[in-house]
C-alpha cells in the first residue's frame, strides 16, 4: 500500500505538496519523513542522480521520479508492486504539471501547493488495492516497464550526502577556529604592547606630575 507521498523542487529541496493523511498507520513516520527531506537535500547537490529510483528503508521502499526539476516521491510496503508505484507517481506528475506548472519555479514558501493533497488522496485510493481490474490491467501493461529502475539502500544513498555534509561542517569549523585563533593572537599582541610600554608610560606620568607640582609650588 501507498504510505507516504511528498513532492519537492529539486533545485533547492523546497517541499511543494504532501499527502496530509499519509502515514497514520506507520510507526516512526516522522523518521521516514526526515529521510525523505534528507533525500531531497541530496538531490539538490548531486547532478547525476537517475530520474527514477527505488530506495529500500526498513519494511518500506521509497520510489521517486524526477521530471521538470520536481521530485515526486512515494513510500510503499516492500510487497507493493513497483510498477503500480511508478504509475501512481506518473499520474501525480501529469496532474501537478497541468495545474501548477507555471508556478513551480516561482514558489517561495514551503507547501505552496498544499491543496494538491485533494488529488493525492483521490489518486492514492485508486492504487491502494492491487487486485482491482484497473490495477491488474496496469500490471499487465507491457508498454510500461520498470525493470531498469535502480534499487538502492537508504543508508547507501544518504551516506554519500552525510559525508559531504561532514566535509562542509569540518570546513566551517576550521574557518571558525581560525578566526578565534586570529582574535586571540591580536589580544596577545595587544597585551604584549601594554606590558612593554606601560612602565614607560608610568615613569613619564610620574615625571609630568612632579613637574606640575613643582610649578604650582613655585
């Protein structure tokens, strides 16, 4: 069965729409949503990802398609036919492009097309039961094949992104530490100058004070 559906812009990972009633029967649904957001983030930094992929995660599989700089993703049970999952995504893609196509690039806030949930829920119901005449016909459609779609593990996919994030984080940390060391070096130089010239300043101050007192007395 289809458990989760999310749509995001690939260029910046901005979530555009989501199935609002999705995942109610899924334990740790928030963890899977975080994985999806991490996948979207990965897609923004990697240019050569396949336009169609299946990614195994626990007892489920993420299936996604990328078209027109938009990623359409669904999470299904492992037993759910891959062919139906991708045809479900194709239906979403066609309608989303038809209704929102000209606004996708200019969307500035998350879930700008949240009303698309109505179509998501309606379409999801059509694909839930794999035994209906309609879905059996789709499974037997030889013109639509998914054998070529790559299947990978979620740790493998996210691991690459995590390594890139670690490099970026390390670079930021080194930059921050170098600034701290530079500030400390300036402080030490300032303190050295004070220690060097403070006695001279004190002596000059005392001489000036004595001279001033002497002139007042006389």
